[in-house]
């Protein structure tokens, strides 16, 4: 053994052993920083604008998570929600959604783009200025892949409150029912008087409804479900 020489490899190993604790901490910090950096990249992908849907290998996707545009439209109309690009979504994208996107990118060996969100309109930065968002990845042929849902559950009464606003037909029958209930509450002594009050109650309620709807700048759900603008 030559005491005048040093095995650089062994010396390096000794330095690593001597600083093992610091190295572990540095490695953990590096992994955390790298994970945070990748999370930010994925969030930027979600919020990116003007991205075209990518054609993925359908065999690698869960068929239970693939939905058609018509199915999503029906959900939005029923619960008075919007289906818009994730780029204008104001809410925070949860970490579980980011992890799911990372998994899909690894499974498909590609960068995913073209995300859309189902949520109440107040959660979007609309052009004029119950929070239960659903994140979708846009596929081809009007297909969308479910990524993640967060927030609470939709209140069962939301569909009842949203029913009159679904379309013209539901609005008509809702207002007619209100007029009918109001007329029944008024004592009448003949069918002619009942019909007279029913017609005029219906006209009055329709006028009041139009005034309220226009003042609140609302519109029917089948018109605004995918609109970027306040109605």
C-alpha cells in the first residue's frame, strides 16, 4: 500500500458517508422542488389556450371515463353549469388532478393538452366579468375523457331550481304552474272567472319573470351551457 496515494473514488465515498444526512435532505428537497416544478408545468398545460385535442390510444383509457359532448351538455343544462376551456377557469386545480394527468402522460408517452371544465359560471373568468368542477381532457370526435372531480356534492335542489331555466318548454310550464297555483288560491264562483284569472295571472307572471331574468342578465341553460359570456 502506498501511503502517498489516495483512491479518489474511495475518498469520494467517504465524503458521501460523512455527509449522508445532508445529502438525503438535499435529495428530498430536490425531489420536492422537481415535483413542484412539474406540477406547475402540468397546471400551465391545463390553463393553456388554443390547444388542439390529441388523438390517444383508446385501449389505454378507461372506457367508463369517456363521455360524449351530448352527455356533458345534458348534465350542464340539467344543473345549470358551464362547459368551457380550462384556460378561463378561476378555481385552483387540485393536486390529485395533476397526478392523474401525469399518470396519463406516462401511460400514453405524450404531453396532454386541450382541457375543459364543467363548473358553475361563477368559477370562470367570463368576458364580462356550489362549486363542483369536473376536469375533462378533450379527445377527438366530440369525446371527452374524465380526469378528476373535486369540491362538494351538487345539492339535490339545484336541479329543481334549474328546471325552469332548462329551455323554453320548461320555462313555459313552470310559469303556467305558478299561475295555476296562484289562481287556485283565489276564491272563484265560476269556471269562466277561474279561466279569466288563470290567463291574466299567467300573463302577469310571464311579464314579471322577463323583468327579473333580464335584470339579472340570465339566459336559458340550453343556450348558455357552453357560452363564454354573461347572458
